[in-house]
C-alpha cells in the first residue's frame, strides 16, 4: 500500500490508454480523443455555436480586466499628486468618484460575464450530453456487449458533469487571467522595464514547478476517471444482481470487491488532488518573493529618484496582479485536468463507429411475407472462430421453425443474424427474395417482434409498455392485443388497471405476467416474423397454459422462430432445426426426426427419461 502511495513522487504514471477500455475491439481510436489540443479544440467547437453571446462574454472579460488595471494606476497617480502637493479637495473628490465608478463597473461586467457564461456552459453541456446519448443508440450491439452499463453511464453523467463544472467556474477565470497577464505586462513595461524584469525573476521558477507537477497530475486525473467508471459499472452490476448475491451469501465478497475499486479511486484521487494542491502553495510563495523583490529594490530606486513612490505603489499592486492570474490558473488546474480527462472519455465514445450504414440502394418493404432462407451462412464473433458454420435452410411464410440443441450450439447467434444485429462472415440471408443486406435495418426490424425469456419492461404504465410495440396504437387496440395475449384479466384486477405504473424492469409483477405483457406488445406490433426465445421457461403450469394460448394466437399466419430447451413444447413445429457445435445436424418435423433416430431423438428420449425420474 505504501508503495502505491509513494509511486507518483518517484516517476510520472503513464497516461491511460483508452484502447484498454475497448476490451480487445481491435480498432484504434481516433487520435483527436487522446490529446489535449484535440480535446480542447472539440470543446471549443461546441462553445463556438454560441458565437454572439460568447463574444459578449469576451468583451465583458476584456472590460473587467481593463478596469482591474485602471484602479491601481489611479491610486498611484493620486499618491504622486499628493506627495508633489498638487492634490486639491476637488481633485480628491474626482478621484474618489472615479475610483468608485471603476469598481462598480468592474463588479457589473464581472456579474454579466458570469451569468452569460453559465448559460453558454449549460447549453454546451446539454448539446454534448444529447450528442453522446443519441450516438449510443447508433452504435452496434457488440459495443455494449464489451462494456459494463455503469461504465457507460459514468461517461454520460460524471464525465460530462466534470466538463460542466469547468465551463461554469473555470472558463471565465482562465480567460480573465490571460487578459490580465497581458495587460499587466504591457503597463509594467511602459512604467519601468527594470522593475518588470525583477518581477519576471520568479517566472522560470513557476514554470519549472508547474512542469514537474502537471507531468504527474495529468495521468492521475485520467486514472481517477477510469477508476470511477469501473466503480460505477461494479455498483450497477451488483445492484442488478442482488438476488443472486444474497442467494449465494456472497455479500462479503462483493463488499471486498467494492473496497478494492474504491481504494483505487482513493489513491488516484488523493495523489491527483495532493500534488495539484502544491500549485497554489508554490504560487503564493513565489508571489511573496516577487513582492519582496519589487518593494525592496523599488524603494532603493525611489530614494535615488529613478522612480516615484506612486510608480512603486502601482508596481507592487501590479506585481501581485501579475502573479495572481498565475495563481488563479494554478488553482483551476486540477479542475481543468479533470474536465479534459472527462471530455476525452466522452469523445472516445463519440468516435466509436456507428452501426454500419445501409447500402445506398437499400429498400424498404411495405409488406413482408416472411419467407426466410439461410444460404451457407457462417459467422464468428471473433475473427477465425466461427460460431455458425455453413447453415442452410428455408422458412416459408407462416411456418413455425424450432431451434434446438445444447447450450452453445449457436441458436441465439442465429437469431442475432436474423435480427441483423450482426452480419454473416460468409453466406447470405434472403428475406422475401431480397438479400437481407439490401433491406434497410429499421424497416427489417419493424416487421419483426420478439418475446424473450427475460422480457424487459420500462418504467411507466402498463398501457405505455404494451404500446411500445406500436406507438400510434389506440387504447382500444392496446386492450384488444392484451385480450388476445390472455393479459387483460390480470391487468383489470390490478389497481389502476392499464394505468398502473410499473417500476424499472417491471418489478412488482410476476415473471409470467411480464411474459403476457410482452406477448401483448408483440401482438400489437403485428409482425411478419416472430422470434420466441424460451418464452415459457421458468413459468408455473397454469401461467404456461395462458402464455401458450397467447403465443398460438400470436403465431397464426406469421413466420415464427422458436428457441426451446423443453422439446415437448415444440412438437407442433413445421420444421425443427437441430444445431450442435455451430452446425445444422438435422432438420425435419418432430415425427420425422424421431424416426431418423439421430441426435434429436437422443435429446428427446433423454428428456423423457429425466421427467420420468
């Protein structure tokens, strides 16, 4: 542990390679999301959309910086007039009124620039968050399969919030500090080049100190953001799996896993904040050194008559104003580093390739018959490792096709290809006489519906969840679909009926009721192709009968693909495809396959024997 804490002082940690988060995707990220200038340039592209208001903010920053320089100059001039005996009552009144006006205007311009910049910052972050969320819905399924949901959520929330905090609090201060530095330097050179040179003695020390610190804090802030994303992913995963954790009494192991990830955040955040905290201390020390040098040597020059006392007063104040912007920049440095690290992670996702575009000549089918043919189709998630090999079969319109086989045979993968979440590595899938790749994805999926083993329900009313199948459906159509699915009766027994609000993932209703709502949703969609993935598994006998009746109504006149492990549920299938190790071993009706006495027959009789036992 001590070694982990002391490591940042010994040598800078290497910058985090975002590619490691891609879990072996094999595609190199675009360089613009991995360098400061590229990241800042992309943030600027968002800010630049509000050019008019941003110009007003910069104008206010310029005005406030000028007024900040004018105040000390007026004080120095007044002191010289007083020493020279040129000050009068009227000149003092004019001076006080002028100085009051300067600081009132300074406060007004500072207030306006802050208000306008907050508005710009919120609009910028709103657009970034919208772009990121909308881009997530354009990414292919494999992207989500290789990342934790919580880690992705961290980019949408924590990382963008870091950018928001910096734009709100730091952007104005950075602009103001830069302008103040330039203005102060110009006036100081005009008043006394010698004293200006003395002021600059501390600048090389500042530069060396900043360089030493930033080389260590940059990687630490990136590591902190990465660790935070991993922790969010772990929290989301464990909260979703609470039943399994408690069922297997693994609470202590989960807590230890959380402690390890939490400790990594603690270490990286501790050193990031601690080392960056040296910056204001360094600046304050060098600021005091600069003040002592200017005051001491300036006093000697004033005694010799080289400069006036008023110039010394102006220079002492300007020396502080010269180092104060550097101090402000130093204080904002850790916030800026954190924002850049967060922005890099956001742009990293935005740089991910979207789901492959449809071909230029892709068509949209007004009606789909449901004629599906697989012609020598092979596919593998990883190059060189095929999950499916040379699959060929045809499903005629209205047929029920059952997919059976041991776990890992490729049943779900075949459905993934049919849904075009993936494209075959070789071979072709024909739908109604058209290669699937020539049909627009959204159009293809609009003619399909899914009833899965774990039906997902969104937070909202029962009516809204059923209407998800077809958003323009009327209330009467929703209820008609529910009656066909055998869901109407249990819905009406619930408080508020169709207006009953379900929590996330449908908590509060049984698994069987979820399945009935999913069937109603599929009936409402009126698909041409239907996919059923273990839709009746883990359901009690009475509910299974209701679900089976709803499924039979749903499958009428539609091409259906049914994945089932319980073979007695698919005896009425028009054709059964028997898969093993990614190959199609057998196909035919239930009776035909039993007569063949092959692998299907073995599976079927094995299940009968287990049931008899």
